[in-house]
C-alpha cells in the first residue's frame, strides 16, 4: 500500500457525504476502534491531503483520506494520531 498526496479538488462535498466505510467495516469513528481496524482501512485507502488545505470542510490537525469503496470515491478526516497509527507514517 502506497498512499499518494491527492489534489485538493479531489475532496468534494459529495464524496464526503457518501462516506460509509466505517459502517461497512462494522466499526465506529473512535481512535481505538480505527487503530484496531487499521489493516482493513488500509485496503481501501488510495490517497490523502492535509485537512487544512481543503476548500470543502477544512480542519486543522487532521489528514483527509480518500478511499475507494465499491467503485465509489469517498473521504473523511482522520486526526494526525489516527493517520500515523493506521498508515505508520
């Protein structure tokens, strides 16, 4: 798995609203749970960008991560701690 930094315009409202990966994996968005599911989450991840760079839902101290799930692009924010723990950056 090799994540690439994606352009900011990849992260739009529709892809954010479509996010359902954690539901699909049967987990909740809490650091402990995400770290426990890191292997499954990595299988779907394709790219990232700093959450502060976004036009759509910018957030400080986060990374926005893009996933490909059932041929649909979707994304969410992860804290820096979660991002580093899941992707071992």
